[in-house]
C-alpha cells in the first residue's frame, strides 16, 4: 500500500445526497484514514443544466452531520484547487488538445439530426448505432479522421458546433483490475468513442474526472458500481496520457428492501423511511424530502448501519465506532452483490446507540418537548426519568409517550390493565396505603420500597394485590420502569393525589 493514499468523493450538485452517495463517501473516508491518507471532496458540476444552487451546501452539511470530514475541498486546504470543476474548465481544453495531438482523440462535427438519422437507419436494419471504429472513417460521419486539417480548421473558424471524441483502440483486449471484483477484461471493439469535450468550452464527466484525479494525485478511485461501464474508457485515457493508473474499487448498489433494483426516494416515500441523511427542500417546488437526522436517528447509528450495507468485519460484532470502522475496514470484506436496505435493522442500530448515549445529552434533546408543553421540571429530575425509560425507546421523540405520566396525572386508565389489576377490595387497599405513603419521611426510591413492603408483610397482603394497582394509579398502565423510581420522581404529594384520582375514576 502506498504511503500517500489519496481518495476523493466527487458528487454532482444536482440534488440531495442519497445514502448510496453517503456510503461511497464513508468508504473513501475509512480507507483513507486507515492508511493515514487524505480524503478529498470535489464538486463535479460540469453539467450546468442539472445544477441545483443549494445542493453543494447540502452535501457539505450532510458530511458534517455524518462526521465524515474532508481534508481538502471547496474553501478547505485547497492544495490542488479549485475543487469545483466549473472553476477548472480552462484546464481541460489543454488536455483535450494533448489527446488530439497524440492521435487519441478527434473532432466530430455531426449534428444531432445527423446522428439521429444514423441511429434510425441502423435500427431499420435491426442494428444498434455505435460511434466507433466501424463507422468513424467510412465517410458517413463528419469528423477530423476523414476531413483534412484545412477543412477542420475552416469549420472551427466558421463557428460550427463540434465535440472532441476519444478514439478507442481497435481490436485490442483491455485487462483491468478492480479491488473488489478482481480481473475484468473487455474487447475495445465493443466500446463507443465517447465525447470528451464540447465546443461550449466544457468537458464531459469522463475527461474532467480523469484529469482532476491525475492532477489531484488520486491513488484509489472508490465509487459506485454504476460507474463500472466507464472504467474501460477511464483506463484507456490514463494509458493515452501515459499517466499512472490509480487502483479502482466499484462498490455494490444499495437495493430496495423488497425485490431487486436500486433504492430510490420513491421506495422511501412508499415504505415510510428517508433515503437522504438530512431533510431537503426543493427550492423550485417547495417539496420537502425526509432526512435521517430529522427522523430522529443519531449520526453514529446511521453511519454504523450504512457501513454494514455492503461490508462486514467477518465476525458477529455489529456495533462499531467510527474509529473501529477505520481500523477494520478493507476491500476484501466488501461484497460484490448489492445490499438490501433493512428498515428494521436500521432501527435496531438506532436502539443500540440509544442505550449507550449519555443521559444528560438525551435530556438536552428532550427538554424542548417539555418546554413546548409548558412543563417546568428540574433538569436533574428529568435526567433520572430519561435514564429510566430510554431502554424502551428507539427515538427521542418517543420519550413523551413513554414518560408522560411522570409529568401529568393520568386521566385515563388502560382498560386491560384495570381488568387485570383492579379487583374487588382494591379500592380499600389503596385507601389504606395512602396514610402509609403520607407518613414516609425519607421518600427515596429505596426507602419507600422498604417501608411499603414492610407494611404489606405486617398486614399479610399479597405483593401483587397492591403493587399492580399502585402502578396503574401512577402511570395509567402496567408497563414502565421500576415502580418506586416513579413514586420518587413524581413525589409524595402527587403520588397521594394519583391514588385518590384513580380510586374516584375507576370506581365511578
């Protein structure tokens, strides 16, 4: 492994960053950090027709929330800047000219109408039209391979629209290596001569991508498998320039939860989950797309889940900090096959992280909910409540449903719980319990439990005959944390009030 590993995440700012893109960024970051390398963000905005103004900032904000910081990028340590391709367009013409001079590219003046006519003609013969060695010099197409230098220059001077196409080598077998998929071979005769540069002064993705990767000294190109068909052209471009070829690794797709196919926003909308890290507002339509952050997921849980969509450590261990992911990540454990997105598993990761989160931080997240409801309680007491309920929560926004009875006297009682716990004579037992509770001076959870149990023992009353209905009085249901923790947190006065309230409502 080279000591100067340099990788890049190069999204196009055409909309919100899909979780497939986030995973690509994550794997690049993990690989770079494992080898003490550099992780670069490059904005590939050569296609100005699809450019979305707020998309670049969204990408940066998303990487920040995901804790995937870039070492170089727009406005950050621009060692090989600028890092937006739209600001580098003067660079690319030079390299297109080099390819022309070396005979690896040519001018093509065919109009869209002429190319459509060629496609239609081939289709009428049951064939597919491919602009390549079979027809580029047969006289039916208009390019610098059949025109003289004078004719080419005359057309350019006249302002005729043109493109510069790559001239694929004829009748060769190209051998390539992929870090995940192994040896790949392809016959060059099957390739079309892709457009590299347009007369409007803008390069296509292929030329800009290769030139930038070379100039930015990228050692490993880690990207989604949708770019696998472009690998032969990119390798041939490196060969044409006589440049060192970086190592390639094409990552598997993230698939729909059900059936085959790439996970899309439509799948998320249909099945009720986000496919973007952050919520995104389309500035033109006003449409808001859901985000994992706004849906209540923790960033570290989201990243842990995402790392396992296509990679595994080879053990049964599943909970990994970012540092552990960096330590364990390698291409040998990246799958070739696509990975299905699993919403239940995603929630499982979230719940695992919920259990390990600092109670004070969770309380800070919960406090705004209480403030909106006009509830003013000491933060330390709220923190104790949070600690008692978080094991049953997946998201912070579930805290209120799990803990509302800590803050408000129940006005309704679960019908099944009443039937199960409130028997004949229960009201009398609750009335007997009231002075016992009233006389407890040390109202800590431990002491209250001790004194009430002593009373039950003295009176020879069965434990469940009092404890279950008492829980019902306090919480309105039988589920919840330790009963005496609830008693302590709601306080003596409120406990007595709730017993009275339950007796009145249940017996009425």
